[in-house]
């Protein structure tokens, strides 16, 4: 005949609960330390820049309006030619460790 008696050791359950409470307390302390560190050393939040247009005065029907600026045609500027980019010779780089051609 097999015995099915269940023996619960109360000392182990109390110890498990103490570990759980200590873990929760430690987690809470770590959270509080992290929040204090963020308040002290975190970069300031980026300020949002909003573009606002200045208030324009109301213009009546018969008044003259200023002329809008006309688009300026683009001009081309010629750069002086140098022989730096046209050379296709061998480049040699020498450092204290390597000599590369």
C-alpha cells in the first residue's frame, strides 16, 4: 500500500515569500534610483519649434499692394581647371606600419 500523505514544510514557503518581498523591494529601489538619475543627468527635452506667420494687416479693395519679388535667373560660374583630378598616376601612402602603392 502506498501512502499519499502530503507533508508541507512551512519554513520553505515563508522563505520563498521573504525572497519575493526582498526582490520586489530591490526592484522598487532600483526604479527610484533610475528615475532620480534621469532627472539629474538626462539631456533636456527638445523644444518644438513652430513656424508662425506674422499677422498681416487687412487690405481694402482699392488700396495698392506691394509687388511680389520676381525670380532671379540662375547664373553659371565656371570653376578654374586644375590638374589635380586629371592625374591617373599611382598614389603611394606610407605610414609607420605600411607602405601602400
